[in-house]
C-alpha cells in the first residue's frame, strides 16, 4: 500500500461537526524524499523507497553515503519501502502530507511501548485464581496449569505465559484521518496509535 513515514507527536482532542469530543493522535508526516525507485525489470517488483528526517553524514557508512548521493538527496535517518503509488516518481521527488485527505482511512504501523517482563494477568488478561482466602499465599496472579503431566509430558508451543511484553511491531487498521494541516506537515488521526511520543510510524492508505 502507498504511504509515508511520520513521527508521533502526542495526543489531543477536537470537536466534530456534531459537537462530539474526538480523541486524536497528532503525527508529523514527511516531507518524505524518494531515495530509490524499484522496478519489475531490475528488482522484480515496483516500489518506492522513501527517506525521512535529516541525518549527519558522519553517522553513515560509505555505501549509505553513495546511496543518497546517487539519489541526489541529503542523508536521511529513516528509510521505508511502499508499493502501489500511482503516477511517476523520480529520484529526489518530495511527497508531503498533502498525499492524505480529510476522512481518508489509513493503517498505522509502529513499535509498541516496551513494558519489560510481565506476568500473565497484565500480559494476557488472565483473571487470577479464585479466592484470596482459604490458605492461599501468593498464587492470586499465577497462570495455573500449563498442560498435562503424564502425556504428552510437554508444554505446547504458544502457551500463554509470563514474558517480555510490548516493544513489538503493531499494525492498527482503518483509522480515520480527522484533519490534515499542510502548513505544519501534520495529520490528526482518530484514536490511538502504537508507540511513545517521538516514535517513528508508517502511515499507509
């Protein structure tokens, strides 16, 4: 799907035409620069590689410096590929937030907040065990049985257990674009978006 790279700024709320208070996520989108054009003849598929945010050249490797020099653009911090763009784009072309319109529906891809090692109640929503009395010591938030003991004598793969929570790629689909503000390169998305303030997200049509 075609889309752009953006940075999550934070959350706010706006009033809709019918007077409802709508919670929104504010995202700085682009401007993104075309750093590579992939074609079926050369690469086996059509796609555009876009770059976002400036980067100092001293932080790049020589192949990366050559990649940006070939495109004729300044070094970029974040790169991402998108398929399905309509129209012809050349190296160095800039795509801004005008690519989106009010009332569009988009998918947002981001990295969720990391919460460290968590138990099953927080990680999977387990209800906890029964009563807090009758001699129970510290088993209120325990997972309970994880499988049979004699046969098959193993814990099945995929069993919901305690472990690392968050800090993974998350896609939220069909979020509505409430407002596009071109002069500030900002769009407002209805609802929440994965990640913390300042995190990089992909906005796909």
